[in-house]
């Protein structure tokens, strides 16, 4: 009688010994580890997301201040190498200011130098699977935080808002490329919300190990579109969007062969991407930790979106005189002033939208934003010039002071002083529904 020898269950087989990485793969990993690891740690945004709800209590410029550790080196390189002061501008929301470009250059130099030294000192090591597992986990979590942040800003449409009232009367040729893009997306809230949902889903998928591959693919597509838009519409977030695109490529690299096989109709096996956790217990703990991090991220985004909605989004306070008011009659020193486009002092219209600002439009269609103080009890209106330095303490210079009389909801008369002369303006409020951009109608049958 012969003994029956059965094939062991696939889960009980000893794991195959890992193959030795090719020299090019080891070299590329060393560079990627140094460059993208330093970028995520030193560049302002990536680690900021991990603060979660705590970030709400930090100063507005804290994100930029977090990148000041290498500031002396960056400013020195800017002066010596590029002949530019490369000072960090804390008042700018741009992610493409010279300081950050020089910062990325310094990261690149450090990464290249470190890669050469690492290769010389550790050239005999066959692979870096364990280190690669932790590295891929780290940049995956960083990418997830960024996808959720930018996704929520679109899903709760506060990043690209509906066109402002001043936009409706501004000549199209005066718009920058970025303003065209912002108003195009903001004019269709459903489209912006869908873009945000895609990015939020990508971020959530990245935080679950079993769905991380799908999250990487969705992030890659989303960030490719964002980077192309930033490049072609001159949006000053080119640096960050390009690096988020590269992070997606790095995360996809270990499974690139499987993806190609799948897209060409071939069978694919399990992922061979390096993993930091090798026991069922460690994987369960890691899953719980990543789900907790997802909740932490989501809590921060919900709180941040609520503040954004009410502070600068659609829920922000609106002016008591909200609307576009055309100047039907303009009287200066008791004399009617005709509506000539060559008159640089006559106003064409006044636009009241958000507190505490308004815009007046000259006859040549140029718009001037002014600080606005409205006293509804005394029916007074004070317009002041915008300060040259928003952070300065200088007293704004007066543009005009008026009393207003609203004999009807859409009719108002301003009486007061403008440019040292007595002025009376008769205003008629425009019906905003007359602007097709404000209709928000979707017609299935044209």
C-alpha cells in the first residue's frame, strides 16, 4: 500500500526567497527614497495634513513657516547659484514662489549626492525590501492626505466658487488664464463636486491596504489632469501638483508589470510590492491604524470645510446692499455728468457682494475694489481705498462718503462727497437672472 502524498496548501508553502534587485533598481530606489522622502518632510504641505483638526488652531501662515528649517541654506543657494534673494513670502499663497523652487533644487542636490554616497557604501546589499515597504507606506499616507484636502475643497465647493458679481461685468479679455479656469469650473458646481468626489475617493482608497492600488490609479489620473491644468492655465501650484503626480508614479512602480499585463489581457498574479507588515496580527493592527488615520483626516476636512464655507465660501456674510447697481444718473456740483467712456471720474456701476468690500466700475470698465462700511441704522456708506500692505496698520484713505436712500428694493440714491466734490448718484439694481452664467440650467433638449 502506497502512501498518498498531497500537495501542501498554497498558504502553508514557504515563501520564495526574494530575488536580488538589479543594480538600476537599487540605484533608483536610493534616489527615490532620499528625494521624495525629503520632499514630503521639508515641503510645506504633505506633513501638514497629519495635524488633522489641530491645524485649525494654528496661524494661517504656519504651513509656510514649517518649511523655514532649511531657510538659511535655501536663501544662500538662491543668492549664490541663481542670483536671486529667494526670500520666503509669508503673505503669498502661491506654491511656486522662488524660495520653494530653490528649496526643491536643494532637495534634488542632497538626494543626488546622498545616492552616490549610499551606493558607494552599501553597493553589496541585494535589495531594500523592508525599507521600501515603510517608504511606500509613508508616501502613500502623504498622498492620501493631499488628495483628501484638495478633494474636499472641491466636493464642498470652496476652492473654485461660482463667478463673483464683479466677474459678471468684467470684460473677458481682462481675465488671466487662471481666472478663466477658476470661473469655468466654479460656474458649474456639479462638475466641481464630481471632481472633488473623485479625489476624495482616491484618498480614502489609499488609506485601505487592499484598495490602495485602485487609489493610486485614481490619484494618478486625477493629478495628471490637475498638473496639466496648472501648466496650461498658469496656476501657481505646479510644483506640488507635479510632485503628487510623481508620488503616484512611485507608488505604482512596484506593480507596473501587473498593470501592463492586466491592460493587455493577460492573467496577473498577486502583488509583489514590498510590504512593511508580514504577520496577520501586524497587518490587522496596521489596518486599524490606517482606518483611524482616515477618520482623523476626515474630521479635519469636515471642520476645515465648514470654516471655509462660512468664511470665504458661499456661506460667507453678504453685503446688506448685495447686488449689481447701475448708475443711471450721476450729478457732480449740481451738474449732470453724461456717461462718456472717456470720463475717468464718472462711475458706471457699484457692486456690493461680500463684507467688507465692494467694487465700483469706471466708464472704461475698469474695476476698483474698496473697503466698505455700511451703517444700516444711519443709512451711511463709507468707501476707503484698499491698503497697499494688508498686514500694515496704516489708516485707509477715504474714497467717498455717502448717505443712501432706498425708496424701493431695486432703487437707491447716494448723496455725499466723492473726490472732494458733492455728488449724487441714482442707482438701479440689476436682475441677476439676466446673466446666463447665473442660470445653472441643464437642458437635455436644446
